[in-house]
């Protein structure tokens, strides 16, 4: 289950991206998660996906 709290979501997603997935799209496909929902929630705490780093910064 993906966390609802933005700060917990940030930690969860960055860990998954670092250890298991080569991209945000791969994570979303595998976990059947909504990419737009994740990016909007993390943007609300000023974090944005960096494709080169494959993490939210």
C-alpha cells in the first residue's frame, strides 16, 4: 500500500526508485499507482521527479 502522507510517500517512493525501479513509470506500472497523483502530492511539498537521478528532489 502506498502511503497517503506526502512526507511518508516521498520516503517510500525514493526508496523504491533507488532499490527496485529504473524509472517512475516502471514503479507506477508495477504497483498500479497513478503517476499524476504521486507527482501532484509530492509537488505539494516542493519535490519534483528528476529523471536523471531517478528520484524526487
